C-alpha cells in the first residue's frame, strides 16, 4: 500500500465512518506537529463531504517542554480562557471533532520533573469531558502512523521496515484491508452492540477479575448498562468515538472497588509519559497504592488531581477476536492498546451508561486514564445480586 | 544558520520586538513548518517570565484544501473562536509575535483567484482592533525557510540560498552588530527625527512622481507621521516590525488621485505573489487594478468591503534602509516594505491622526495590503496648504534639514 493510499483512506474513514461529518458542519481536527499529512487529508475529505470550515489545531509537545522547563511553578496549571471557550463553542455550534492519536516526538517530554509535568495537562481540557457527556459533538479518534511511532513500536526493525509494518498493522486493525471498510465497521459495531446488550440483561451486581497479579472486585451501579462502539449525538448523528474499537464498557460504582490489579500492557499518557508494570491496590473504591516499574510518579500526580481521579470511571471488556489483541503488538498508544485487552480507567465515568437515578453516583474527575489489565489468563466473572457467579470471559472468549 | 542564530533571532523577537514582560501571556502565530523557530520563541518568552505561550500554527495546505474544495458560500466564514482568541489576548494585555517568511510559496497556485480572495486567513479583522486600541505589545519577525530561500535566490543551490537568506536576515535585523540593541536605538532615533520634521512641515498632500507613477495623496488636517517604535496604552514599548525602516501616516481616503506602479513584487498573506501592479485612483478609490501576475487575487481583496479599495497608509523609506541597500527582493512584505516607500490598501491607522474629528475620516477595512512604490527614481514632494512644493525624498535621500540635526 502506498503512503498516499493509506493516508487518504484513513482520512476518509475518519470523516465518513468515525465522525460521520455532515454537510454544513464545522470540523475541528486535533493533531500534533508531525501529523500534518493526515490532518490535511482529513481537511480535504471533510470539505468534499460539504464541511463549512475545517479548523485544524496543532499541538506542539516541544512548546510544552519549554513551559515545563522554564515557566514559573505557580503558572503551570493555568490555561488561557479562550482554550476552554473554544471547546464549549464547538458544542454550541454542533461541530464535528476528529482527533489524531499516536506518539510523535517521543523524546519531547523525557527527563522533565514529574511534579511539574503532572500540573500541565494540555492538550487535554476538562471541557472535552463535558462536551462528550453532553453528546453535542460527533467525534472520533483515529490513529496517525508516523516514523517516530514506528520506531517506538518496532525498535528491532530498520526504519523503512518498521514504518511499513506499522502502516500495515494500522490498516489491518482499522479494517482498511477489507474490500468495504465502512460495511466491515457496521458489522463489527453491530456484533459488539449485541454483546453489550446481553451482558446488560444479566443485571450484574459486580465483576470479579482474576489472573496473574490481579484479584479485583468491581461493584456496578444498579442501572449500569454496557455500551460499545457506536454513539449517537443528541441530534441523532451516529458516530464511532474510537476507530478502531473492540470493547464493551460501562461505568462502575466508584465506592465499591476492592483488591489489586496489575497492568498487562504499557500505557502512554496524553503528554507522552510511558507507564510500565503498573500495580494498583484499591480499598472501597479508592486507589490507595500506585506502583510502576516506570512512570509511577506522573500517574500518581494525575491520580490526586481531584477527588475522583483516584477512583474508577470505566471498566471495559475485550474478547480475543479483537484484531488489535491478535496482533500482539504493543503500540504505546491507548487508542489501540485499550482495544487489545480488557481495561479500567481512573477518573471520569460515563453518565450515559446509567439511568437518571444513578447519574450522580458515576465517578467525576478532570482525568480519564485507561490502563490495560486483560490477557488470555485473566478470568472475568459476573456476580449477580443473589451471589451467583457467571463466567464472562475465559481464555479471552465470551462465555455468554 | 547555527542553533545560536536561531536563539538570537528568537531573543530579538521576544526582548526587542515584542518586549515581553514577566507574567504576560504571549500569543505566537507561526506556519506549520516554522515550528523549530516557534519553539525557540516560546523558550525565550518563558525565560523572560511569560505566564503562558499560546502558539497558533497555521497550515497553508489546509487552506489550499478549503479554497479547492469548500462550498462557495462558506469561503468567507471564520469560526467565532478565532476572533475571540485575538480579542482575549487584547483583554489580557498579552504580547503577540507573528512569524513571517512563507514556508509554502505558491500554496494556492492554480486555484480560482476569486475564491482565494474571499478567504483572508490567517489574517483576522480583530487584529486591527487590538492594534488600534494599543492593548498588546506586538511584533512581526521573519524566519528563513528553505522554500522562501529558493524563491529569493533561485539561481543558488538550496543550501546556499538558505545560508544567504539567513545572512541577509541577520544583517537587516542588525544582529551582525556587536550591540544590536544600540544599533536599533540609533536607527530608530533618526526615524523619530524624520517623523517630527514631517509633522512640523504640516503638508496638505504628498506627491509621488517617477516611472509609471504620478500620484497625489491628500492628508487629513491632523495626520501625523509615525515611526515603528510604539508604546501600548499601558506604556510598554515595542517594535511592531523587526526590521523597520519606515516613517508613515494615514492619508485622506477621499483625496487620492493619479496612477502608481509597484516597484517590487508583493506576497499576500496566503502566499499569492503579485507582480507589476498598476493602480489608477479617482477621488480616493482604486478604479482600476491590473498586474502582470496575481492581479485577480488582489482585485478580489480590494472588493472585499467599501474601504478595501482606498488608501489607509502612506510610508516613506530612505536609501539608508539596510533592506533597500541589499537590492534583494524578499517576496515578503515585512522586509520589502522596508526597502522602499509604499502605500497600503485598506485599514488606516486611527492613532496617526491627532484630532478626534479626523478619526472618523480614517479609512476602515478588513484588509491592509502594502504595495511598494518607492525607488531612487521616485521623487517624493510635500505640498503645503498654500500650494508650496517642498522636496522630501530625492534619489532616496531625506531633503528635510531637521532630519540631519542630531
């Protein structure tokens, strides 16, 4: 596949299937310096679909580095008012949003003081969470292959081979190697939708995760229901928030999480910090101990940022038919890695996963950090209100 | 270019150009491929104590996609948050640094000029508001890109062209002086004396005469001559352009008559190159605009609103300009306008008139496009209210005696 071919096809997938851009919409694209090629291709595809304006905003991790290194300590959590106003305006104007994922410039934030780094969350803004919850924006996140990313995933390969392999694997997990990717995604989204509906019908009281280094019980809220790939805006626009997506997920009871859990894949935070070998112990919902082989301090900084940052907002189950999981590549990118394996998220939960009575109980936070805990050896068991144990995942396969 | 040159150019932009103050927010506008310099500017600003550096990257190739593909009726739409950011920078009393030097010259080549003319980005009309109310200390600086260097020096290899552009830019920015700050002070003092001498002469009009040019521009009764060392309303000194070599005023938009020929090419904000411009004015309006190249886009701009075809600025540049003496055409208004006397179509400069009564007569428009019309062959003559003709520039040299009295 030529580079041009992949970039154009990814752009079309993002615009047509991911965000489902409508004629007359403003489309905002969030990209890093280094992702210009795909951002421009997305602008072209969006204008072809009749977009009114495509607002590409580029984030530069090296400008962030200059801030963390040089700015006064007491300024590091400040964000200009217009950053927040812009995000709210996107919701008010019912804009579409396409974010590009994938590491660029992995060295940009290396060696910085984790305390200082933890205080600056950009490019993340809490207002995005409000926009997502309000379902006013048809949004998607798609992967953007770059040379930097290829080197990170496949350090043992010479660069051209690494780039080629990353491109091939991204094409595969995005189903761009199917004759009709849009139809392939409709079919997979329907499948995941059925799984979510069946688990929801079990009206489970809790989940039990058991595997190497993991023994964790996660209480669910009375009305917790399981969501998947497809989302719908308040105006009825269907979109796929993540491309690719392989998960079914819900928001747990943030007061009833007990035990310990070990991550099965590395995770990369929004600012590029790598966290490996994570171990978290929970007591009555709170993460009371966070250890890791690498990156623990930055994650601890995040987890104390607000009251909800040390509690769970999401539990997601991924079965072994996931194209991402079957590749066994570690992508160092949550968008892909979270779809390889069952995972949990510290921080903000999904109000749309519960009914109105429980909405106030869903965890709230300015952060949402996914970490992968699933693997073939992890058994996932449902516990009903009357204490029965129902196998959900064994050897990575659905048991329901 | 060495890393040292990059850092010195960034330091000049931050310390001399914008004069960033501790605790200020700094807005930076850069093109996608200028990120190396934008990062150096951010680092220099944080070293001076900036509170936050907000870099807005503009991508000329995203603009190309729009001009090529977007619906006709959407082309002049700008999302409200673009202008809101600029007005917020004003309310915050921020510093603003814009980086010039096209990274993709000809980004819009082959597209319909009428469509291209309707999209003014990255220019925003709100910028004129915060400039006119003097709420931000701002500067415009240039940064050499390989593509820009090729445009300036097509006869050189790519490496040589880039090295030469760096050398010339460091020279015109006086960064090859032992003490660039002192060199700038000295030059700016000459420009300040020139502006005072022009004010003292109280001209009613200015007459430009040279090959292809015979143009009379009336001034407003209280038009004053300015040079580009400014102060914000809060008293922060800054250089709006680095480099700067001009003294300028805002004319009477109703009293411009005759014809004028450009003496250097101009590159519009979107990268369109306009060469060989000829404009005829009647009663202040540009009634005829033609050019050897790029005329269509310029005509589009001049029709964007009522004031776009009238003159908002008249600027005089003498032969001591470092840019003029180089003889290089930079295809970049920031540099080329400082090589030669020029006029601007569009928005005037409200603070360049002294009386409140004249303020409402200053031209208003969403555009401001500088056209270079000066050369050693263009005589500049002041005309007093009594009809007396006073030589101002001959062979590029100031003729007003007070200019030369230190």
